[in-house]
């Protein structure tokens, strides 16, 4: 087994991922769109928030556990669904094992590289993520497969705008990973021998198929065929969301909510949770940071449904800031992808350990016994920080 070297921050995991992966593969993990305004704001906005620590009165043992969509989690951090885990041969199964080892739940992308049955076997706390692809009948079939496989919740992501183009260039993702593509990639891959070897050992090239878009046991369509079908599918209405919510019946999250008016419509559609999310800045560039939009959404619907946040979480202290502003928990994307790319399953565990330790330190400094005790009083919010979207006019604070 490869020697795993512990890293102490997510930034170091990112540096390792960059060193280890071929350039185009690393670039696919960095993602983001256009000028990168949103992805930067997601991260930088956390730096504008400060802490108001106590000097005496720290609690000896702090409780980080909570529940998200009915699942007990040992820390208020869950795995956000992401579609590029074929950067590691074990992909989503490695992530699922890491999340299980650290006592947390996982969102599994529609565009995952591993069948949901294998992922649930590694971690029973799986929420299956759905894109609006193929219309009601096709979606109903996929959701039924997820139910049969044992998924304990559904995450519906409807904020994707098919935005493409980045000022720093987009990676060329091959249609299929066959011998010809491997040879074409070889000049950049050859400079990353550890990554190449990890796949070489398995005798399996990275899989660019999406098995959860097909029936159980089928290999699934190639990524780009599924993407094309998605582009050709009319986007969902609020009636469609209410229909799917009814069909599923269990815990149901709408991911990508940024506005108060949408949050209220989500409540009307019967959802049990929302994620305040801008898809990690991969979408409509210029959308503000999720942490800025969170307080108004929590104020409007936080007493009716669970509100989680994703976007820009890189430290335990970011998690604590989000909880102080009313999030029940957060979901992480790039942070664990970098851990996965840097060191496989132990790398993801390492990232979760970093976040856990950071949350614990912040709770200690703030004199809080539990993540449930955090309040806005624990942090310093500069004037003009928040953005209450969809209240009167977009952006009113
Ligand atoms: C490379 C990449 C792939 C993603 N794929 C999906 C996906 O398939 N489904 C989805 O709902 N969100 C997807 N997301 C968005 C994440 O779930 C999450 O909203 C975002 O990464 C959070 O921001 P962070 O990366 O700053 O933590 C993806 C994000 C990245 C970076």
C-alpha cells in the first residue's frame, strides 16, 4: 500500500493534488466558470467574518454531532455530490468509505463513476443526487433504482446553466478513455507517474461512463451522451419539483437555492431541506458567495426546513461561521476532491479530520459545548456583508 503522508490543511491537499494529477485532470477539479468571481467570493467571504472568543470558560468536551435529513452525523459536514471522482480508481467508493469511517453522510452525483449499489454498500448514509435529465419517466426510473439500492435521501440539483468557458481555459475532457486518448494524454500523464501507476495497477483506465443513468447492472452511457440528453431536456417547473418530492416520499433536498423567494417556493413544494449553494461557482458567474446569502434564507425558512450551505468551505472555522449564521450543516466539494486526488480514501479522511479539528478548536475558543449552541454573537459580521436575494429587489440587505 502506498505511503500516506498526512497533510495539515486543505490548501496543502490542493497543492498535492496539483502535483499529482495531469494538468487537465487537476483543472477539471478546480472547475469554476468565466472570470471566477463567484468561486473567489465563496472562499474569500469567509475571510471577512471574524470570531468573538472568550478568554476563560471553555468547555472541556465539545459535541460536534448533529443530524442531516434524518441521518446521524458525527460532525456537521457532509460530502456534496460531485461528478469527477474517476480521478481515483476507487472514486465514489473510496469517498463513501472515508465518509463512513469518519461518521458522516454522502451525496452521490447523477454523474458518478460508480454504481449506487457499490457506494451504498460502502456507506449506508447515501443521498442520491438527481439532475433534471430525460423527463419525468426517466427520472422516476432512476429514483426507483436509488430507492432499491438503499439511498436514504434525494438531492435535486436544478441550478446548472450549462455555462462554459473560463478565462484560464477549460480542460479537454475526452469522449472516452480508450487507448487513443490515453496515448494523446500521455505527454502530460507521463509526468505524473504516481497517478498513472494507480490506474495502471488496476488495469482499468479512468471510467467516463455514468452508470447511474442506466438500469442496474448496465454500464451506463458515456458522460457526454448523458450531458447532451440533459441539455435537450426542458428544465423543471415548481410543479415538477413537487411531483418528484411526492414520488420520493423520503428526505428531499433542493440544492442551489440562493434567494428567499425560491426558498419559500421550495417549502411550498414540500422539500425537507435546501442547500444554499451556487454550485461552487461553476455556474452563473457573479452570483454572490453562499455565506452572504445564507442569513436571509435562514430567517425566512429556517424554522420550517433544514438549511445547509455549500461553497467555499476550506477550514473548520468556515464551518463554524456558517453554523453561527444559521446553517444546520455544510457540504464540501473541492476540499474532499483534493484529498481524494492527493491520497485516495485516506486523503478524504484526512480532510474530514482537518475540518473536525478546526470546528473543535473554534468551539473551544467560543466557549460553546455543542455545534447547536453557536449564534451570530459568536462571530463578527462587517456592515454590508450579507446579500438578501429575492426579498424586495435582488441584493437588498
Ligand atoms: C468538479 C466538480 C464537480 C461537481 N459535480 C456536481 C454534481 O455532479 N452534482 C451536483 O449537485 N453538484 C456538483 N458540484 C457542486 C458541488 O456539489 C458543490 O456544490 C460545490 O463543489 C461546493 O463548493 P466547494 O467546492 O467550494 O466546496 C460539483 C463541483 C465540482 C467542483
